[in-house]
């Protein structure tokens, strides 16, 4: 079982990024997927989650209206579209499913 994140980087405030998490080793379509983030000196927090059917999504209050989680079962991939990024969104972002964590991808929002 493996989760591999990509798509992070340095972006200016107000910019956008799309994170991807490629899953392998399990039947992707049967599991809910989540994105977490952890900033230096802070606890890891749940940013967004999506059910196995994709019908229900949940978001951290501070990202509602700016971030969108989606999934493509054919490609075994979950995405996190992040718009109107703020410096407070700077963190390492992790994909999570089936008790497994990816290695994370760094997002830095700075001018």
C-alpha cells in the first residue's frame, strides 16, 4: 500500500496549486481519502476528506470556499485544488487512507 503526493511548491499569496495523491496497493474506490497538513511547531490537522463514493466532502473551516477535494477512481488519484492561498496555508500536506500516510508535499505561500 502506497500513497505518493505531488504538486506542492512555492506560490504567492492569492495563487493556486493542485495537489495530487496517487494510490496503489489497495482497491482505491472502496476507501475514503483525506488530506492533512502540518506546519512547523503545530499539530497535524485534517484539511479535507472525501467518501469512497465521492458524494460527501468535508473541509477545515479555514479552507472552506477556497479548497476542493476530488477523486478520480479510474486513476487511483485524489486531488486537492487550493485557490486564494494564504501564508497561513504554508505547511507540509499529507494524503491519508487506510491508516497509511504518504510522504507529504511542501506548500509554501510567500511573496
